[in-house]
C-alpha cells in the first residue's frame, strides 16, 4: 500500500461514490462532498491520502467529523437576528478548521495530520479540505472501521476507553466551543447534538487529539483507499455493461440481501436530536417477489427484518443502492417508488467483540434482538 493521490474529477467521483457506499446510509451528502473535492482540484491543491508510517510517531493527529444528521437549518430571520446569527462565518470546512485551531490553542500543540472519524462522503471530504487549509496530512484510515457511525461512543478510541476530551465544536455562525470534560460519552454526544439544534444546523467537531504513536493503535488503516476502489468498480461495471450491483457485492466480499421497491418510508421527527431517523419497507422484485424487507436507520442502517423476522443488524453493514446503477445515497434520500438493492458485508472485527457490540449491536439501539453475524444469519434464512 502507498499514498493515494486524486488527480482528476473522475477519481474524485469514484472516491465520493465509494465513500457514500461504505458509509451505509450516513456520512453526509455526496453532492456536497464532491463539490468540496472539485474545489480543491480547481485551486491546484493536491488531494493525497497518506500511510500512517509516513508520519513520525511524535506527530500530533486529530479526528474530525460533523454533527448533524438531518439537522434543520431553520430558524426565522427574527429568531436568528435575536441570536446575533445574521451572517454565516464558516462553511462545513471552516467549522472544522475552527474546531481544530481551537484545540491547538487550548492544548499548545500543532496538528500535523487529520484522521477522519468515519468513512463517509462529506465526512471525509471536509476532513480533506480542512487538512489542506491547515497544512496537515490526511491519513488513509478512520476511527469507525471503514463505515459511518451515528454516535460518539461508537468511535474506536471511545469504546475502548481512551480519554475523549477535549472536544471542540464550530458552528456556521462563528461560535467555537471547547468541552474540557464530560461526565460520559453519551453526554458528549448530547452536547454536540444540542449545539446543532441551538445553531440551526450541522457543526464541525474535533477530538481524539493523539500523537501518531497512539493513533496507530486505534484507527483502521486503508479504509479510504478501499472506498475509492469500490467506487471505481461500480463505474467500470456500468461502462462495461455488466451488473454494477453484482460488481459491488464482489468488491466488498459481501452478499446481495434483497432487491425490491420501496413501498413505505417513515421519517421520525420527534426526539430526533439532529439524527436522521426512519425506516424503509421494500416489496420484493424478481427472485425476491413475494417477500418483504424492512430496514431501520439512525443516520446509517442498523436493523433489518425479512418477512417480519429479525435479519441482518449492525455492526455488520447494510448498503442500499439503486437497483440498476448501484449508486448509493443517504438513508433518508431514498423514497417510495425507488427500486433498490440491499448489499451486506461483514463488520470490522473489533465491532464484533463484546465491547464493540455493547455500543453497536441492535440492543444498543433499543431493539430486543440479539446480534447474529451476517454470515450465520444468511445460513439461518437459507440464503
């Protein structure tokens, strides 16, 4: 493995497609992520993903991400004016840059590399743009095992008990918040979500301030280049006239779980706390006719049912894509009438441990369902 450099718009398109695919329904909007990368190319900046071994052990690294999900960027003009929020100071990238600089000032260090908090289209694109603004490298890896996750406590350092704070947040209006300590990871997550509600939109975040010697023991390397590979495979399959869904399944060593039309789509607004919460119900098409499939999401897809029986769940991945093109999208961007395929793949092994399941299994999300590894669940269903 070596450093990966994105030099063309097509490579950026493949990368964003693959990031969105790997994100299992979350990770931020691909359109916004692609625009960010195109802007970097147009500015003549080099988009490079570096290997951890290329950085010295004493280099300071930080995790960056966004809080927001399907956060409402509302607020009336009168409400915003009363808050002094009359002019946006930061875009998505600027919010993260402000958060990182706040941590640098607070802790007296200089960040030399950013490690994305998750694999996701906008999540990674903003990390890249922020790193270029800061003069820092972007490491080819992430803290979520090659997928996106909805909550703070699902980051690898967090569920392994590594000290989390300080955390810095930046809003689009220019507010910068440093959280020195929290009573729990759940409270840290809630503080971040509340910031999105208070500021009427997503916020940039930075935490996991580690030297590389420590970061190497915590993040999963190579996840971003793997996303690029699957995005390329999907495009090439289309160009060659072969089934891109099958090509994507093979690219991730996964399984085709279902093909169907979305006949019902529920969105939960209450108690969302800046998450995208909802579900899709699919009626089978082709060889899946006569069966139904339901999938529940909290930003990402986490629990599914086949003909009403519990099926594949987190931490294993479920990816919903367009049936003909294998194009992925955010969970809440699919709607009634869409013809889709659902692809499954194994979770990063760390999430399958007892400590991983505690924060990422179906019971964590409030479902009275035991986690069964995807390969065993498929055998159980005779698939």
